[in-house]
């Protein structure tokens, strides 16, 4: 598949989801970037801004199997990965696969389950496989976890451990719609129209897109630019814990996909700048004094991007 074909397929997918989702084009594009980079996405936003609806519409447009897991405090790991159950008809145990055996898994309100259940996703997200009673089973391809969490309501929740947060490629903040978008949402609710999302891709096409974006060329100076950004986060006076090499790899992989979406077979510094916030905002921990001063991770990343000269600038 050529880069122009990758761009064409990506545009079709985003346009198809746009039939039912008002705005959120950048969010949808970054979700697709995550899928093609073989990563996972954490969506953060208040209730009622279409996070779940967006995931469902996206799954329909890409023609993949979709499962939704509503995380609750009493959920067990077996509810996610599955378990062996006794069949009285045959007198044998048979495997009942959990909802994680899907192409796109929506982990809704993932921070509402205890750490033991959250960790059941770790192997699936990192290794693309699960282990059930000693048997290791591969997950379907492509595979992506799309998790959501509410940043406001903390009572009865279990904050995600750093090890699991770091498994997510991007952390995307889903904001309120603009004034015009909210009016359009009300208009569609008042005058509902029958709009069906047609699958404009399938798992085979998506896997071809994944392989094509891998071949996007990256100049050595672009790799040095990525290194400079991530290393600066480790030495910044306001940051307690900076980005790991995984952050550098994420910027490399996702910048290739972003370049392909722009119709290019090579990465530019602008691709890195467009994705740096999403790749770093959940991997950096500020020093307590910086938090007390009201500094945000986003502001620190913006400052670092301004301080480091882009190649060719």
C-alpha cells in the first residue's frame, strides 16, 4: 500500500465517523494514529462528551470487532480475559474468552476497578496476548485498548499505576464542544436523521496501513530532535520524573503515521511538535513545588518545545 493510499483510507475513516460525531476531528485522528502505531489510547474527560459513542462509531467505521467493558469495583480479572468453565454435557472444561479478545476494546471508566483487575490489561496491552490458567493465547490483529476515565470524580476510584499509564501511547483530553458544535448537537437531537456508519476499512486494510507507515523515512537529525526533547524532560528543573526511552519510541512511531496522513513518506519536525503533548503529558511528573505554583505538564512541554530549536529552523 502506498502512502497516498494510506492517506486516502485515513480520510475515509475520519469522514465516516464525522457523520455522527460533531467536531472532535483531532481526537479521532489521534485515535487512528494510535491504532496504526499499534498502541493504546487513554481518553480523559468529564461525563457526557461522547467518549463512549465516539469509540463505538470509530469501531463501526474501521469494520472491526468491538467490545465494551464497563469497569466496576467488583470486577475480576477473569471478567476481562476469560476463564475455563465446566461443561456438564461433555464433562470437560472449555475456554470462555473474555471481551479482551476483540480488535477494539473500550475500557470504560478504567479507574473504577481495583489494581488487580487493571493489571489484567497489562499483558494484553504490552504483549498482545493473555495467559489463562497457564495457557498463553494471542489476541486478534489489529488490537487496541481505548480506555476512558473521569478526571473530576475521584471518590470510589483507583488511580492507574504509573506502569499502566505508561503503556498508553497517548493521553488525550476530550474537551467540551464549541458553541457552534453544541448548537449542532442540539439540532441533530431535535431533528434526528437516520445516519448509518458504513465500514470503510477492515482488519486486513488496517494491517496493510500499519506496515506501510513503518516504511516512512526518518532522517538522523529528526531522531536527534526527538532525543533532545525527551532528554530535556529528564533534566528540567520543574520535572521530577521525565520521559523514558519508551516516550522517544512513541514519538518516532507516531510521527511516521502523522507524516503518512499528510501525504509524505518522510518525517518533519512539525510532525514531532504536533504529537509531543499527547505522547508526554501522562509520562511526566512535576516536582511538588512546581505543582504548588500552578504549573501544568502541558505548559512545561510547550516551554521545552520552544527552547529546543527544530532542525532547519
